[in-house]
């Protein structure tokens, strides 16, 4: 497989309006062929989705999902352009699937990488740079390894980069892109909150054996 450069990705993005990650994937799938990559994006509906991304999406739904047992709950806001699409059953299913996705992944904290604060990125980089397995490696090699690890770590924190729970071959971002192509409007996951029962409450730790012994001695 041909090595895909940042210049190629940018060229395809400028040409099609598709996202950077979609362009990179298209080039990988077509062995770096620009024309075939453009065609691949069109077939996936990603080109038109990229053009719609700049359009204002202020309608949509706020939906909730409570996992079985009532120990995990999710609130999520997903926006589209019109109330007509917001009332579309396929859009409503998309929102519910996204809510279920958030419930399933405890490490997800942000919608996308752009939302991650710079201080979090720097902290992760500092942790990776200090790992023992990088000791003694040349700086250029170290930077390349750390960059790859940071990229992987940041994607672990973001919703749109997670494997979709109902189809591990696509990401949540690709799920949204498919919906944009199908419904014909810009769709954006705006925000979410995941609730876990008892989270943040300090629980008193007790030794069950000692507690039973104390109760027996008091009789």
C-alpha cells in the first residue's frame, strides 16, 4: 500500500470538501489515486456531506437513554437543519443509537478531537514522553512514536472516533456521515452527558468480616 502524505490528504480535502480523516481513508482505500479517491468519497456520500457541514444546524432532538438496571443514563443533543428531518424516524433512530453508544463507552468525554482542551493534550504528551520504553531513542523517532500514541489516546476520548457498537467496521463519525448523505441535511452531535449511579460520592469502606465479628461480640 502506498504511503499517504499530508499534502495528498489536503489536496483531496480542498477538491472535495470532505473531512481530513475521510480523505485519508479514501486515499488508503484507492492506493493514493486522487481520481479514484474522489469517486470513493462520492459513492459513500461523503463529498456532499462535507459540503453540508458548514450549513447551520439548529433544529434536532435532545434524547435520553437509560441502560437496563437504571445505573447508567445519557442525555444527548443532536442537531439537524429543519424540524422536518428532526421528526424523521431515521433521524430519531440515529439519535437513540448515539445515546446508546455513549452509554456503552465509559471513557468517552468529548464529541470530537477539536473539543479536547490544549492542556489535556499537553498532559497526555508529557506522560507519553516520560515512558521508560522511549529512553535512549533519537528525538525524531521519539516524537513520531509519541505522536502516534497521542493520536490514539485522543481518539479514545472522542465519541465520533469510537467504533460503532452495531457495526465495528465503521466509526460513529461515519455513521453520522451516512445519515447526512441519506437525509440531505447537516447533522451535528452537539453535546452529551453520561450519568453513572453513585459517581463522585465517597462511599464508606467497611470490612465485612470485622463488622460481623463486632456484631457477634456485642451480643
